[in-house]
C-alpha cells in the first residue's frame, strides 16, 4: 500500500488542510451564506445573479464593450452572450454598433434596467446591513480588502 492509500490511514491526503480550513471550500460556503438572501431578492424581481451583475456593472461604469463587461462581472464570454440576449429581450440593456469598429458592439443599461436596480435597492441595503450587523463593519472591510488583494495579484 502507498502512503496515500485511503484504506491505510483514513484519508487520501493527510497533508491537505481539513475541509473546515480549506480556503476554496470556506469561500464557497461563505458565498452561499451571503448569496442566499440576495437570491430571494433576485427571484422576486426576475433576474439571475449573472444578469444582476451585468446590470450593476453597466449602471456603475456606463457603456461598455462585452469583453469588458465579462471581466468586470466575472463571466465567461459565451455566458455573457446568452445573458445579454435575455436582458435585451427584457428591455433592461441595449446594444449598439461601435462608432469606430462595425464588428464590435457597445452595451448600456436602459432606463428600465436602472429603474429595476433602484426598486431593488432598499431590500438590497437591508440585506447588506444584516450582514454588517452579523460580522461587524471592521471585519467586513478586512474581508473585502483581503479578497481584493487576492484578485489584484496574479500567481506566478
């Protein structure tokens, strides 16, 4: 038997941290805990998490090209194409040709999309406040700083 045989010592990889101390697993658990109330809000207004992210990015940054949207909203390009089609069908975003390159498009949020964000804002703020009360502003800021630090550095 090898040293990593699960039958020999109960685990296949004794060198790995426990799942309770695994960063990827902890991040997934944290994401699920944070997203649960937001998912309820999004279900009420009829958009998915991904659609919401696209709308938020466009509202915050203005007209953008799809590649920029995909990066800012943490989406893959093929997924973004489907999402934009649905959002456009709902009247929440609009696409138009790029003024300098006819092969490209630019995307913006519509007034209807912006109105949806504004209508959802009170409940979204309540959810954010509940999280702040649960962990405290200082820990929340530290977590955001650490996560942003992780995404600002690229591994070698």
